[in-house]
C-alpha cells in the first residue's frame, strides 16, 4: 500500500528529531524473525528516512523487500558460460544451490555484482589504473561461504589483485553532495595493503587529488591515518589519506574492530562526516568519529567524482585483501536513527560463518589430518610451520600448545580450481591455504590467480593404502599429498625426486580425517 505523503513527511520529521525508538519500532516489527526480515530490506529503511539507496550490492540477500532480480553473475572455467544467481524468493536470500550445480566439476568467478537500486550501477571487473595495470582479477565464487538466515550463500572474497569498479554511474554523489554508505565485511580477513575499499572514487581510475574519494576502508594500514590498538580499523579513504577522524594520523576514538561479520559505515556532507560500526550479528552501532572534515587542505569542500569501487583504491591500488557480503550507497546524509534501524535489519538477517561441523571432508568443516604411516607417524598431524611457510607433520596431543593445535587445524573449502574437489584454509591464518610449489607444500596467501587456485586444490580419493583418504593434486593428477621425512610434498609412486620413493608411498599418502585440534 502506498502511504499518504503526510505520513512520509511526519516520518522524516521524526527522523530528523532523532526519534530512534519510533523509527525502530516500525522497522523492527518486520525484522523479528528470519521470515519477517525478508518483508523489507535496508534500502526500504533508507528510503523511509529520506536518503534512498542509489547503489545496492549483495551476493547474499535482497536489499529491498520486493527485489526479485539477479544478485550476481558467475562464469565457469570449463566453457566460459555465465549464469545469473538470483533469489530463493522476492526479498529473500541467494539461490546458492544454482551456483553449486552450475559450477560442479569446475571453478567459477564472480563477473558482475548487480545493483538492486534500479540505477544500473553494477560492479564489474576493474580496469587498469594509475597505480597498477589491469584488468584486475575476479573473485573466486566459492571462497567466502556463509549462511544467512540459515540459507547457504557466498560472499566476495578479495585476494590481492582482485577488484571491481563502475566508472559510469548514475545518481552517485559528486562534488560536496551528501551521501552515506555501509558494507558488511569479514572482520578477520584484512591486511595492510592499499586499499580494501567500498564506495565513491575517481571516474578515471587515477589519483586526481585530495577529496576526490569517499569510501569505506577496512584494514590495518598505518601509512596514513589509524586508530587505537593494532587494527584493523574502519576508516574513510578520501584520497591521499585514510582518515580515522579529523587528524591526518592518529585518532584514538577509532577502535580496533575484528568482528567475524562487521558493519562498517561512512557518511559525508558539506564539512561534516562520520564513521560508525558494529557487530553485524548482534547489538547496535557505535560512532567512531562525527565532526568536521579533516584538518588537512583539499578535503573541505570535497570533490567526489561518483565512481564506485570494491576491493581496490581509487587509482586501482590493489594490494589489499578482504571479504564483502553486502553494501549500499545513498543519496543524502542518513540520520543516525536511520542507520540504527538498518543495523537492526542486518542483525536480524542472521549472518553465520557457514561452518558445517567438524571432522568431515565437507566445505565449512574444521578438521585435522592425521598421518597413518606406522610405526613412525600415527601421532603426527599435518600442520604449518611457524618458523617459515613450509607444511610439515609433527606430534600433536592434548598437552600441545594452543598454537601447535591451531597450526594443525584446517577449514575445508570447496576447491579453488574445481568446486567438486577441496582446498584447505588455515584455521588460524584466514586467507592462507595449503598449496604446492615446486612439489613442496606451503601455507601461502591466496593471490587470486589461476595458478594458485590449481596449486591449492586437491581431489579426495579412497586412501591409497585402503585407510582413510588420499588427496590428489588437481593439476598433477599422478601426485598425491604425502609426508616424507616429516615434510609435506605432492608425490607420485616412483619418480626422479627423493619424495617420490615407492617405499611406504601408499601409507604416506593416506590420511585420517580427525576432529580438529582447535
């Protein structure tokens, strides 16, 4: 039903007066259960607050209660065919099963993240820019599994070198026009590279000067501004500076935040701006900064250009990493009350890590891999070595240190190069995967490239010794994950390398899937 104009005017007046309770009461009545959460989305709340969305991106759910279009597009490696991934129902959650079926026995990347606002501000592969060549890498479609409202979904996993952009937008703020934005990130996946951003950037993919950007940044870079603690921090990338407040460098009011699901907000208008954040699974928002523009020349007034970026800096700096699930940009400066109601909608959506349990070779499960070679090694487990990046086996038991137990714990992921196979992510080093290089096994950060995906993908088979499982290299199918002299390799049953020795090969390549040590 379309509400009379006077009702809309009253609602906006209440918002302007800071009537958070009145606003939340109307909105929260529709977000008390997962089924009700789909009756309206964050962009309905922004619209009611007088600051409508002009860009709305998500790979996990609808951001409007009536939206029933595609969320994103994937392309599979086997034949370069694409498929739009839509919703289970209008206003609901992603139909991730369609991706699972379409990408079976191959790999997929995310090619388009559709704009739900109707403005056509879709995000696609970022081109070359002033800081780095291109086009940028596309995100592996399986690398960020979650559940939302109990439904399977996938986020956008940004490895260094990955980036999305739209330089020809419609309705995005320019100059000193007011705007707001929020994003949900994985607060445990970050680095100090430049720059894991979502928001407003230059239309030329080059650095055109101070104040030509206004984007949410998340990471622990201290190259410009920073907050209290060791990071990571939610900051604003305003070009030639990551700002945590009014000062160029330290603003102690901006705290270290590392929630598994993190709500990050930035908003800006004429000589005013703010940073807010909170746990995307529970609770409200905190204001980390609210005040005048930075006390550095070039930022008042602002000179925003209206492009949209994800995972990169305005000049295509692409050394950062992070994970994105949803985000919007608005026309106008949202009130705190509106943002508080959006946060309530986000927490009601029901984000969860997507873990499916422990001790099983299913994506999302936490496991430890136990050697089976007798008598030497049946108490040894596959683990990464803290002294370097090599992967080894060593004895782990209940008396082992917490670090050793965590080093021997892995999260099973759908294979980066073949979704019907598996990859193994370190449980205590998110974003780092078991991979072979020159036949030896290492723990390395995913660089977003095809070679890494191949090196980090293993297909499980019945154990070569008849016990447990063996793990076949996807790009060297005669070679299996093996321990040899307590170091891990991929090895064939006979060959020119010492680790290809036929002695104990079947046992050395057979592993028990055990309950995780951490």
